[in-house]
C-alpha cells in the first residue's frame, strides 16, 4: 500500500511506453477520412491500358497541396485525373469480353467508327459503347446508339457506372442534358454517390445546374464532395443558389468546414465562411472544431482565416485539448504564434494534464526546437507534471532531443522532479542524453555572481541565489541535492552553491536531530537502569518479598541496592516515566511513517524493528506476576537492552561527524560475515575433530560448545593447557592431538585472522579516501529524513517553518564578502565560489575574443571578395581597351 496518495496513478512501464510511442512516431498524420478519389487508386494497382497517353503523368500523392497563383494544377486535379483514368480502365477491361471490342472503342475515340457496324453490335457491347461515347464526349454516337436500342440506364457490371455518371464526371453537359431528356435516371447511385457528386469532381457548374434542373436529388453530402474536390464554383452555386445546409455532418462525422481545415483548402473555407448559416465552432464526432483540425494539419492560412472569423480558440475536444495543443503537436510555429496573439492559453491542460509544451516535445520532428522555444518565450510553464508525473524535461530526455533539454534547463527546468513511478528527470538525462549533464552545472554556475566588474566600488561581494535548488520541490528543501546523490552526480554536489546550501541546511536542522538523540538516550538510560536493578539484581523481589534472602540485591550489598531498598518508590517512578516516554516515542515512530513511500519499507527497516521491540518490551518486563517478576522477563530485558544500545549507536553513526567510523565498522562486519560463510566448513571440521581428540575436555565434550571455543581460539585466545590431558596417553593419541592443535593454530588463528585483518584494513583505507563524499551523502540522507518526519507529520506550521532555511523561495539568496574574516560560510566554500567566478570571467573573455576573431575574419573575406570583383572589372576594361 502506498502512503503517497496519487489519483489514477498508472504504472511506470505504461506511461513510459506511451511517451516512447509518442516520441518515436515519425510518420505523417493519418487522415480522418479518404475521399472517393483516394479510395479509387487502391482498387487497381496496375497501370491502365490506354489508347492515348493522359494529359499528365499519373502521380499518386497522399496529401493535396494549395493551388498556386500561376494556375498550375494542384494535387486535387491529379486525383481527378487518376479517377478518370480508373474509369477508363474499367471500360477497357469490360471490352475484353467482346470480339473486336478494343477496336470499336478506338474507332469511336478517333472518330473513325462505322455507325452501321455499331448498330449491328450485340446489345451488351452496344450499351458499353454508349458509356465509352459519354467518356470521350461523342454525343452523336450516344444519340444514334440509344435510338438503335441501347439502354440509356445501363450500368457497368461490378462497378455500377452509368452514362449519367460518366458524363457528369467529364463535365459533358450536352451528353448529360440529352440523356436526362431521354429517360436516363438521374438518381442512380455508385458507392452511395449520385451523378451530382460526380459533377463536383471536376467543378462543372453547368453539369450540377443541369442535373438539379432535371430532378437529381440535392443531398447535403454533395457539398462535402465539392469541398473534397476543391470545386469552388460548385460550392458557391450550392451555397448561394440552392441553399444547401452547410453544417450537415457526413458518415464520418465531418462537416464541410472540417474537411477544408483538415486538407488546407483556404479558398473553399473562405467560401463556406461567407455563408450566414455557417457554424464556425461546430464539432465533429471527436468533438474537434475546424480550428483543431487546421492546427493539427499545420495549415497556417486556414488557422488565420478561422481566427479572423472569431473561431473559439478555447474550444475543447473529447480529450480536453484546445487548438494550441494540436498546433504544438504538429508542430507549427506560425499556428502557435497566431493562437497566442489571439489569446490562447499557453498552459492549458488536457484530460491527462498535459500542456502544449508536453505535446510539442512528445513528437520528434525537425522544427520541434523552434516550437518549444516559441512556447517558452511566451511564458509556458516548464515544471508542470502530467497525469503520470512526467514534465516536459522528462519527455525531451526520453525522445533524446538534447537541444530541447538544454532549452528547458536554461529556462529553469527542475531535474529533481520525479514521476509517479519514482524516476527523476536527471535520471532520464543521464541515461538518454548524458551530454546535457553539464547544462545542469551551468545553471548552478549562473546562480553564483559577484560585483567584481564594477571595480570594487563597494568592496567585493559574492551573491548566492538558491532559488534553483528550491524550485518546485515536492515539500522540503533538499529534494534536488537528494536527486544528485541518487544519480551519482557527486561533481554537482561539490559545486559551491550546493555545498553552501548544504552547510546552511545542516546548521539549521541538526539541533532537531540532536534533541531526538538526547531524548532517545535518556529513555535508554532509564531502561538500562530498570533492567539492571529490577531484573538483573532482583531488587524488586527483594523489597516486596523480604523472605527471599537469595536476592542478588542483598548478596552484593552495593550502594545502589541499599538505596533502592530504602527508597523502593524510585523503581515505581522509573517504570512510570518509562511508560510515559514509551507512549511519546510510539507517537513519534508512527509519525515517522510519513517519511517512507511504502509501508513495507518502514516495517522492514532494522532500526524501526529494534525500536518497536524495545517499546513493546517496556510493559512486558514491568508486568508483575503474583507480585514479583519472573525469570523469562530477564531474558527479554537482556535482549532488548542490547537492541536499544545498538540502535543508539546507529543513530549516532548517522551524524556526519561519525559516519566514516560507523561505515568502517559496518563494512568490516559484512566482510567478516562473508568470510565466516566461506570458511564455515573448515571451522565445523576443526570443531568435530577437537571433540574427538579431546573428549575429556570440558570445552569439547559438546560439539556446539566446541564450535564456540574454536571461534574464541580464532580470535587469539589459545588454550595450550588442553595438550596436558594427553601427557599420559599413547604416543599416537598425543601425535594426533598435536597435529590438530597446530593445524588449528596455523590455518585458523594465523591465516584466517590475518586475512580478515588485511581485508578490513584495505576497506578502511578506501573509506578514508572517500570520507568527504561519505560525509556529504550522510548529511543529505539525514536531512532528507528529518524533513520527511517534520514537514509531512502533524507538527504545527510554525515548527515546520523553523526547519526551513528559506521559507520564502523568492528571498532565497545570500551575500558573502570574501575579505571579511567573520563569515557565515566556511572558508573553503568561499574560496571555491571565488575560483568559480574567476573561471566564468575568463570563459566570457575567451568567448568575446572568439567573437572578435570571427568578425575580423568576416571582414577579411568581404575585402577579398571586393578585391576579386575589382580585379575582374579591371581585366574586362583592359580587354575592351585592347580591342579598341
């Protein structure tokens, strides 16, 4: 169970995978719909057989481009040509089933067909020839064949194309009018489209007008087809003459203005916006407005046009995304600029609490850095966490975009913020873009400044601004330094800014830990006094049971025992005080649970287990059965008093002054445990062997006691008197005893112990070399847990504020005068800050020199170009002079 409550938290793997998928998506945006033209090109992948080459090459494109001013054909025209070529290929394929079918079609197209021969063709071929004549605009052939019995409503098998569809597609108004006047059905459908839809493909205004006049049903989706085909003339006719509903949604949930915005048809959009009935903020099935789609597709002209017509820049789709989210994800700097100038919220949140800055960084494109810089320049918040705890800095590091990482760091990005899975931004940077780690040090450098440039008018001063270290910390002031430690960035911890703040923080908070140690020490002293008198020397029973003469309290006759017998109420007072302190300590231990993220971390801590064991033992050892204490209470007291003093040693060892020594002890202890496990078989062998060789010895008549004796002899206590037992034994028995004893002396007491001493000395020397880092690590860890204990528990606010060095982050700065001998900071930290400022000044001078050199080289290149140009002119003049 987590102690930190986070609503709707997802696992780290899920949210990391989502951002990786977002970041690695390098493909173009998938379209929300496919027009009929685009669908048609997937029906037949083979290049069609044609009698004549088309007017232009067939080029398959995925997205339509704007029509240029010089009248060049747009990609929309290419799509129409492709569709016409597809219809042509269908007619040619159908002609394969007839004898001389290809020849008949070729003759009709070239104008060499024999009409008498055509009249004698089979009915099916005659119907096909009518369709072909409509395709090649041979109206006279159509009239003759229809009069000869051809079916004017014939539909191409498996395709559904009729003469009215093909005529409308080609814009053949004469054929279309003749067919409609001679009984052709105007409302026949192909793929849910009528001839009116086909007429809009080529922007044939006359064809649309003719069809409507002859009873073709005017459906609202005709306007959608006109918009998809970019038929501006048809759009104008349908809107202003026939009053087609401009706000109807098609089967894909899109209105005509949505299609214009998605495809970037600004001319069509302008025509639609001219209608008084136009709902500019109408939403599709995904609750996206036209402005959403235009920003998502990065169509700047459409975005500008919609904003000029008062489109809602704060409209939200089903994911609560506003248009600036879509523009940032595109990413389009121009669209972002237009939206911000119109008043868009640059820090808007979507359903996952992501801002436009999250959206911009989540997609890897070439101009993502420009979009990020644009958002940052308009005061976009950097350290905002989304629904999974990711900041823009996390995402930039995941996507491995060092330029964005450095931009975010330069604007104050906090590398210490962790996701809800416990991963900091610094961890992402170290793993994904380690080249950006120096940028963090650069931010620390920028927080250390001085007035040395003004000529020491007021005396040299060093200004330390700690706002960067305190920016967006979760609750305390040590979060960022703790992050540096966890990621192994000890070079950053050695920075003068970090060292100065750590010194101030430790000086501010150490008194609370010392008070905690004092209270714990007082409790352990009282506990030890009670165990020693009441349990060890049995003074309580001696006082309340006078007949019990075997009490050690009387036998030893020591001063404390006499005092307790005369003043036995002291023991009652001690136990009452122990009860009171145990209750207080219990509440303090419960409040310490706030310092742990998970309950199992608190429960499995050896220090917490030993403290709870001592607190629980207080009522157990003070409980009187039938008026006196029992022997089992002595064992509980003996074990718990050992735990209490050991825990106090651990608490004292957490202080930076003693950390190195406790670390030495812990290191040697671990090495000894490994060594004991490695050579346990050897020790057991010697124990059994000595039990066999010295059966009459009081130490080796039991294998367990023998094993303990071997450990004692291993420490150096060699009992040579054991060999005297075999003085009167046979020579073989003496020889065996001497061999086993000498082997124990050599292999255990000498070799094994020296090996252990050598390992311990080596580890101690290594710890001494890293004593400085160990002290810093211990300080950070101790301060972190004290802050957790004080700032996240039930302490009053005024007590919590006293634990902070700078309760107000806006005033988190410090001024140091290096020439003043009485300083708040240690001299080594001040000297390190002075060296840093000197290095920064030298680097800035070097940069200026480099810029000057670059300017000189540029001037030299310009002069060289001028000289070369003059030489060419002089040479040209000399040549002309010679000719004259």
